C-alpha cells in the first residue's frame, strides 16, 4: 500500500494552473502560467502531500517553495544557466569531477516536486531521464581508474524518484567496483514525499553502506509526523542523515525560523550540515538573501544554539569555484607573544603563540 501510495502521489501531481483551484493565487503567481512553453523554464509540479503542508497565504514558507511567480523570468546579469560550472568538470556523461577526492553522479532529472529555488534548473525536469546502464558502466570504469576518488554523491534531480530496482542497480554497481567508496545520497524525498521511504528501500540503502543520506529541510513546517517516523526508521537502520538548508528570502531568513528548524532536526538525530547562500541560478534573485544578512543571522544563532545544531554557512562560488565557508573571523590581531580573539559576546581573550 505504501509503495502504491507514493506512486499515486507522483502520478496525480499538480502540473498546471487548473490544478490549483484550492489556492487563491496572487497576480505574480498567476502571471507565471501565461508563459507556458518558454525555453529553459523549470516546470511546475508539486505532489499533494507537500502542497497539503501549505496555507492559502502568499507568504507561507511551504507555498513559496513550490508555487512559481513571474519573478522567475527576471534574469539578472550575474545569473547563469550553469551557476556551478558543472559542465566543465564532466569527464564522462552524468559524472561531475570538480573536487580531487569526490565526484557527483546525476542519476535522474526527475524530482517529487520542483523547488522554485532549484540551482540545477537547466537539467532538472527536461527529459534527460534516468541514468542508463551503459552510462552507469562508464561511470564505474572511471571510478576504477581514479582511485583518488573517496566519495560519490548521488544527485539529480532526486535519486529516490527512481525505482527500487534502479536504485539497487546503481548502488550495487558502485559497490562492485569500489567497495571502499563512501556514498552520499542527496534527496529531498524525506521532506517532500516521505511515504517513498519504504522498508524495502531502507533495506537496499542499508545493505550497500556506508551510505550517508543528505536531505534538505528549509523550514520547521516541512517536518510532519510522517516525516519524523521516516527519519527515525533511516537512523535506526544505520543510515546517518545530514541536512543542507538553503537560505531563502521569505522562507527562513530569520533567526527564530532557523533556530526552531535546527533544534528540531537535532532532536530527530539529523545533523544540520550546511546552510547555503543562494546560488546564482537564472530566475532566482527573488529568493537570495544578502550575504551580510546571512552572516548576521549566523552570528545571532551562534549565541543561541550549540555547535551540534549549528550548520556551516557557505557559498558555492559561481563558475566552478567550489564551496567556501562564510564564517566570521574572531581573530583581532597578533604580536610576537600572543594571538588576540574576540568571543561571540564581544569580549577579548588572549592565546599564547608559544605553547
């Protein structure tokens, strides 16, 4: 029944304006749908589970993540169709080798819903389909030859929209050639379609460990009773779960919103891993928060929550520059004898240079 439930959810997803009769749309939301067929547009799609979490108000944090607006057609000079420069680092189809010791596999272009802040919108939802067996074989051959690769990130799209059989093929193929490699599975399924996490899927993932599941909760309202149950099942079966939030204007760009989210995740045994500054993806400027504001939020959070609950605030530099932390510098100065630091309360402390 659960297996059929998630498939039915996807089959009957909302995909057009006529599917939104239960929402009172704003002018900017309605205007988006007048541009049906425009090139490079990220399609509109949301399943009924995720949309049921939203309230019928324009400023609802769930609604803002799935309901598009005309603002997506405003493309600034700094925005890019490939904001992370991934195409320049693809040695074989579907594989991205940007960092020396880790690679990323684009498993599928499908998702359980299309997040309006998506940075890979030029790939997602554009009929590239699921990675083929031949493509997977080429990836495995590459991994056999490149022993410096210690980790592989399965991404897309969302890998968990694939069938259990395909997911098992991907994981077992990788394990056959590189039993030593660590696998990271990047998915929003626990957030947007938790009923997809079946007992059989958990078994497949657990049997091919070590697999780290990396998800994306952006707001406390995304955590339902079902979500908590699914996360508990993953962790109880030896699958560690990390969370990568995106800092989004009008969704979570406040200290209370992020504090509540991160504290809740820790109670669920999910480690808040990253808080990402918005990428320079085309049509997403209305979601981006100034870095100075992000740093201010992090500074206040550091005074309110523990290190366990605090993620790393980071930006993925445009054009392929990679991730860098946007952390505060607490060092004030140094002399021949000492380092001088200021703590989060603004008090000055000394640490000797010679110990």
